[in-house]
């Protein structure tokens, strides 16, 4: 297959909820603050998509309202992150996109997804391990690959295994702006330090 890096590509952003988001941050933030943070991070991710079409996977009313107001496609949440990614693949295929990236909504430093979408329709799985070298905050795939998603702890390694079994080449991208996600209170402290450093 001839790669077409300039062909149509898109971003899939699963968002379970704003109001119930980030329960593990409860020791550091109350519920309204967690909801505000979740919305701000999702805004950052969607803005980083630039001109790429975006589908938000959610059934939470406040998320659907937010996504619709931004003119984004909205897909019903099938119930799990793996299933949300499968729904995103179906959306990409229906739109005629040759590649899509599943991006988590909690990437406060995201600025662009162009680096992970540059393989076009080539048989390449692009994996961005998180800053703990464990999870997969961003995963980019050719739409025609029947990929079996395997999110959860250790997913970066599992996704690499799935790609190998499918005969896909693997490109690991260690981009701090896409690797840093916010899951636990310690991440908030690191984020604050990064933001202070960037402001100097």
C-alpha cells in the first residue's frame, strides 16, 4: 500500500463525563474543580486537533452539549474505553478517513496531533506511551486495521503486541506534550511546575 500522509485523518476523543470526572483527584480537588479541570483539558485536546475532524464519544449530557456547541461529531458512549475506540474507528471509516487517532481527553499540554497522523494510510501503529511509560494516551492507526483495543494499566505494551500480531509496523512517539495525562494528585503538582517553568 502506498502511504498518503496528506490524506484525510481524524481524532477520536472519548469523554465519559465532566461532572463525574477524575475521582482519583478528590484528595486535591473538590467536584466542581475536577469538573472544570476536565472541561479545560478536553478543550485543550480538541483545540490541538486543529483542522482535523473530531468525534467526541460520550453519553453525558454536559459533554454532548459542549461538543455539539463546538460543531464536533458526537458518538454515543458504548460503555468502555475499548468500545469507544471501536466506535471511533467506525466513525473514521464512515467519514472516509484513512487514519484516526484515539486521544484521551486529559492531556493538558497537547498542542498538535500532526506528528501521530503523519503516516497516512500506511500500515503503521503510532503509540504514545504516557509519562509513566504505561498507558496509551494517544494511539494512531490506519482505519482499515481491525485493531483490538486493550486499554487499562500496561496498555502501551499490549497495544504494541496487538499491532505486531496484525503485521503493523510500530512507531513509538515519546512526545511530552501528548504523553502527560492527569490521573492522580501528584500529576497536578507536576503540571503546576511545568506551567511555572513555561511562564519564565
